[in-house]
C-alpha cells in the first residue's frame, strides 16, 4: 500500500513537473506571442497611420484629379471654341484672299486710270499755264501798236499829266474802235480787238490797262487825270482849231509809276438768277497776286476806259465781295471779276477763284499721282 502511495505520488510529482514545464513553456510562448502581438500591434498601428496617410494622399490626389478633369474639361471647351474660331477665321481669310484678289485687280485698273488721269492733269496744267500766259502776253500792247503809244505821248500828255479822256478819244479816232456787244460774251486779245476795231467793255478795259503798262515801261512817271461832271469845260482832245470837251473838271487819280491798273467788273443789274455787269479800270496802289490779297484793292480809284470819266473809289462806290457772302454778286456795284497782268479773279458761288488757285491744286494733285505711279 505504501509503495502504491509513493508510486502515485511520484507519478503526481512528475505530472506536476510536466505541467510546470508545460506552463513555463506556454508562458514563454505566450510572452513571445505577446511580444509578437505587440510588434504586430505596432506594425498594425503604423500600417493604419500609413493607410490614413495614403487615404489622405488619395483624397488629395482625387481632388487634384477632379480639378485636373475640370481644367481638362474647360480646356477642351476652349479648344473647341478655338477650333471654331479658327475655322471661322480660315473662312474669313479665304474671303479676304478673294477680296484682296479683287482689290488687286481693281488697284491695277485704278493705276491704269490714274496714269490716264495724270496725262489729263498734265494737259489741264498746260491749259492753265497757257491761260495765265495769255494774260501776261496781253498785259502790254504789242510792238505793232507803238504808234498808238507815241500818239498818246504827243497828244494826251501836257505838263507831265496824261489825259485819260484823250487816250479814249485816240482809240476811237486813230484805231477806229467802237463798242461791239458780244453774244456769247468772250475776252478778246489785244491783237484781236485791234483787228476787229473794237469790242465790249472788258475788251476796252483790257486794252487801256495794257496801254498804261506800256506807257509806264517808257519811263515817264505821268500823273493820271480823269474827269468828273461839273459846270466847267474840260478839254478832252484838241486838234488844230478844234476842241473836244465835256462838261466837267479834271481829277488826278495818282502817278503812273505808283499804281497798278486792273480790269474791274461789277454788277449793274440782276433778276435774282442772271447777272449783268460792266467793266472799268481800277488804279490800285497795291499789287494783287492771289485771291487772299483782293481786299487790297479797296481805296483804288476807277475810271471809264471808253471816255476817261472818273467813277469812284473801290470800297466806297464799289464793293468787293468776300468769301462766304452768298448772293453778293447779285448786288449792284459788287465787284465780281478782276483781271490782272498774270491772272484773272472771279467771284463764283460765294468764293473767289483764280487760275493761280487751279494751278496750285493741279500741281499738288500731279505730285501726289506721281508719288503713286511714278
């Protein structure tokens, strides 16, 4: 019995030792497992953090991707709009090319027309220059009428004074001039007037103006005397025992070398549409070279070239129309035409015009055309 007890006790002891060993082994394993579990837990925590970071990065990436998609979508729309605009631009460019081609054709045709226009302008310029030359040529008497100047010097000059009435008488007596109305009206040259023995008022005025210029070139600084009505007897011309006179008295209008003679035409009557006028001679102390200087004629004395009678002063008896004064030419005694030694000035449609103005305009236009076509 006792042996049985010790045997059981030994077995129990062995079992206890075995259990203790197993417990120790399990404890060690559990400790290792716990450590592994802690490591795993740390790894899991780190993994969770990494996941959170990845989720955050993913969220940011998704946000950026969304923005990129929106940007791409917007860019795609802009690209489509650009393509549409490009297409429209291409169509417009094609239209522009067609228009440009047509324009080039028109330009080539225009250049041809400009070349023809240049030739016409040259012809017009030559015509204007010829017209100006006409007034220059008729500003003095031709050599064929030297005898008329000599006759005036011998019969119409006394005490260094030229009797303008006498000069008119010599024109009638020696040149057989008579007044000849003209329909249609035109301006005759000195030679033409001499040939047809007379003319109308502007022809007479042009002839007397030329006579005074020729007389001045002879070097004599004569006083110029017209006459005006009075109770006295004014002798116009004296031949042997015969005297030709008018009821009047002499009035000196200035010295020959101190004045410039001009043909001056003024309105005598108008029905509101048509204008009738008369031409005389004005003696101005100022030379008129352009339309801007026409006002310098104010103060000039005037006389009738057909009889030498004094007619009054420009600015008092006769009014010079100004640019912009509409219908001024319809008023009685308004100056509407002036003829100088190198140009003619005409008041037309409320504006003073002259060959000089046309000459400058045509010359400027010709220069512009030459710049374009050479």
